[in-house]
C-alpha cells in the first residue's frame, strides 16, 4: 500500500508519544482511508502493539 500525505497525523502521534504522559488516542474515520496503515507506519519506529476492532 502506498502511504501518502500523512505527515501531520504522524507528527501528532509522535508528539503524543514523546510527551511522556499516559494518553488514550482514538483514531476514527471513514472506511478505507488509511487508519490502520497510519498506525503501522507509526509503529515502525516505536515499540508496542496495535489493537484493532
């Protein structure tokens, strides 16, 4: 899958991750717009798990 034009969203996730606070982030939106791929790209550089429903 091609990952295009999600720099702002990745920056927001990285800012929250780097804040050092415990936070709960909900990612929502229409079907097939790249929500799961956004999480996969973010997790390439971080340790953790992804729970999707």
